[in-house]
C-alpha cells in the first residue's frame, strides 16, 4: 500500500476540488458538497450515510460522520451529505428523504452515487448505522448499490422517536396535510421492497438490547423480506447491553465492515479491528 496520511483532512480543512480525479491518492477533499477519500484500490467504493446530528453540531453543517475513519480504508469512500441538515435549521435527522414536494431520495443520492461510480471499476457499497442505516437500505431496495451493511437501522421513519419524527415531518410535509401512499413508500424500507430486484448483497446487524430497533424496525423488515422470498438479505444479531442503540466501537464496526467486505480495511490497520463474539445469524427471521 502506498504511504498515506495518518488521518484524513477534516471537512472544515479539506480542499475543494472540481472532480474526484483531481484528489491525490491517499488524501481527502470536498467535491460537489460531498466528502471524498481517495483510496488506492479501485475494486470497490464505499458510500457512507450519516445518522442523527447532535444539536450542538447543527451550526457546523454540513456534517460528515466517520470522516476520521476513512484513511483506514483500502478503497475510496464518499460520505454523503443530507441537504435537509442545515446550519440554519433545527433538524437533526432527515434520512435523506428530502421533502414530499421536492427532491426525493433518488435525486439526493444521485450526486454521491455518480462520484462513487467514477472511483471504482467494481462494486458500489453502502454503509450506515441508525438513520444512516435507513439510507443505506433505501439505496439497496431502490437498486442503486451492489452490497450493503446496515447497523441498528431504522426501517420506518414513522416508528422512530416521536419528537424527532414530528420535527422531521413538519419539514418533510412543507405544509400541514396528511401523508399519501407515495410518502409511506419514501419513509419505509418495506414500502419500497416492491421496487427491489433482489440483487444487492445486504446484511443487517442489530443489537438485541436495542429494543426499539430490534423489535420495531429490524424484525418487521426481516418478516417482509421472508414473505417476499428475497434471497439477498441476511440478518445478524449481537448482544451489547451497555451500548444499546449506540453502534459498536470503531474497531468492532471496522471488523464488521472487513468481515462483510474482505480487505476493505487497509493492511496496516487490520490488526486494530476487534471481533464480536456474540454475533450470530437470525436464521429464520420470518418465524420470529
């Protein structure tokens, strides 16, 4: 592997480029409002989707979560920006849905997808946790990516915490009115399953001690997947009472990533990853 920086440039300090081709290998930059790490291995590219932003971070938007990780990757990484998370606003999470009268998910992710595809000769991989996991799964079922890993994801916006859901809906609807069938499709992974070609290798990993996401988000999706006889999904569980909904530590998450995508983590950093002994397959999710 060629020599790289110990850490990638922060989004605040990253240089702005016109194209991803201008970014030197082993460095990061901003292109069309997305944060891009230029890796040396073109066999894959990753799109990272972001989850909820803490209130104190909103004024610093755009927010690119996990940018401190990307230098550990052999492949390029595009961290997608959610345009509804604005420094002048109050939204902490918008799931990349857009508004019901504006740009939708497909339009929002078209830019990071285009950048990602220009960085690989192979597969486009989606990754996210929580709200970012929702977006990664939506990229799956709308047939934008080749493989996906989602950790403790929401799968239905309307089943999320009421205060965050209602704050989001006030922006999403733009004016007071009822949700339509098309909105339910945009706000639910199961609602978009009818679009899915069953070709994306997809793994969902959930903490059994994250009761909201385990019972109200992942299990309903696993049942819907089983009912539709989709073969490309797999579901794993792990047990972490202490962390609950918080994702596994960086080194454990990197282990999950490297397990799903072998050699995704650059050689010098593979020794840092930490396995998860409690990880096991949800063998018959439709029967749960």
